[in-house]
């Protein structure tokens, strides 16, 4: 098994991840404030790029790396954790570099350097997993490795963005398609598959084991849905009816896989072993994930698809649905589920406030999109979005300050 000298400081890295989540919320508040009152010296587009990149790598990727490393240290033999420590350090260098450089000037030489560091860190993570889980047949392994594969595969979109950005006017469609390629395989690939793997690990620790055959069936359905589901992100491109029909079939396949997995989770009675806060988090992020699949399936309806891809509020609402309401709240649940955290009244209140702020943010974005269909003005939406952002920021700060980690 893993030597004691190789163990990493899990408590330290957990605090770093949560602090990074707080930084993401701070930049989010800056963006929302800038939309109303203006922040001198700050470019809104640059803030968006800084916010999204740091959320992807400084918060989500860093947390996935940490919890997967912790799992490997417990369940896989002869794992050298030193390389994972270097991997997490490299990811933080890339993340904070992007946070500052994108905020300063957007895409330019230095920001591209730090983005490359984070990108190649993901490549190393995939290679490490392939080596360290070779021969292991635990149900969760296939999800974690596939998540790492999609993180690597999404880089094709990054390379496309780098090439087409210099000729954006000439290759506008390919530039936009490259953007969706990267986002699709990050959100629906790396984030989703890694979260399912971590979820199965948590269930196993509670004595709940997913049947091997069922696990493989669900995996194949969702893998096909993700791999070919990129087509659902580019339905705004003119394509033949044959391709359109194929992508419609893919949307049905992944929806079936999602519902089968949801029914199994419900059947496992996991909520009976959770406190109120944990039950609430499971319900909210579970709803977010299933709604994600439903919305993807509905996008094949031409009239709805055109509206969804052309309405900025709907696009942002969807991205926040997956990243904030789904992935982020899932990671908060994992932190609480870790059994190294002492639940107290302040911690519980901060989670409730966080859930309220996130749902409020999602509701306002969705309402803004719906109102725009009927040309109904929603002039106060910017103020409500700023309010929701401040609530989320305060809740994360309170969560971070009240987090008491036991040294076990």
C-alpha cells in the first residue's frame, strides 16, 4: 500500500480549493457590479475570461484532482503520490496565472502560457491515472479515467480556438464550434464523469455498491451520449436531416442512461443515511444534472434550439446550471460527506444560504431569457443578479471560515 511518507496534506489542499471557490465568487460579483455601476480599469470581457478559467481549473479541476488522489491513496497499491502533489501545484500555478493575466489583458502571450500549463497538467493527470489504475476493476475507476480522457480530448477545442482566433472574421463558425467543443467535453465529459466516479466512491463508503453489469450499461449509454453529443451543441449549424436524426437519437440514449441512474440512486435509499443539509444538496445537484439532460434533449426541437443558442441569458443559465448548481454543489456535498468536517450551525446556515443564492441566480437568468421571448422588459434583473452573486460570495466566505477539519 501507499507509504506514509508519500501522503499529501489533504487538509491544506482542501482549504486551497474552497478558497479558490471564494475567489471565483468575488470575480463573479465584480462582473455583476460592473454591468450596473462600472468598475474603472476593468474590462468586462477580460473579467469573464478570468472568471471562467479560474472556475474550471482553480476550483473544479483542483477539487477533482484532490479527491481522486485521496481515493487512489486508499485503494490502489504502489501509487507514488509525490507526482500528484506536483500535479496539483502545477494546476494552481496555471490557475492563478490565468486569473491575473486574463483579468489584466485577456488572451495574450502570458495568459496563453498559463493556460497551457493548466492544459498540460490535465494531460499528465490522464497519463498518471492510466498507469496507476492499470489492472484495477472497481466500478468507479472507469468513470474517473473516462473523465480524464474527456479533459484531454477537449483540448482539441482549445487548439482550434488558438488557430481560428487570429482569423475570427473569416472562420467565425469554426471559432464558435471550437468553443462549444471545449465546453461540451469539459462540462458533459470531464466534470460529469468525474463527479459520477466520486459519487460512486462515496456510496461505496456508505456500503452501497452499484451492480457491475448495471454500471457498465449506464456508462456506455452516457459515454455514447457525451462522445457524440457534441452535435447537440452545434445544432445551429446547417446539417443534413440524417445527421439531425442521429443527434436526436443520441439525446434520447443519454436521457435514458441519466434516468436509469437516477432511479437506481433513489432505490439505493442514500438519503436515509444523510442529514438534512446533505439531503438538500443531493436533491438540488441531482435536479440540476437531470435537468441538464432534459434541456439537451429539448434542444433538438428546431424552434427551441434556435432560441436557446441565440439567447445569451439562456446560455449563461445553462452553464451555471451545470457548473454552479450541479458540479459545485456536488463538490460541497463531497466535502461534507468526507467525514473529516464537523457540522455546526454556522456551517449548515452557510450551505443553506449558498443553495438559496445559487437557485436565485438560476431563476433570474432563466426568467430573463423567457421574458425576452415575449419582449417583456426585466430592467431590474441586473440588480437581482448582483444580489444573488453577493449572497453566494458571503455564503462561501462563511462556509470557508466555519469549516473545521478534523485531523484523522
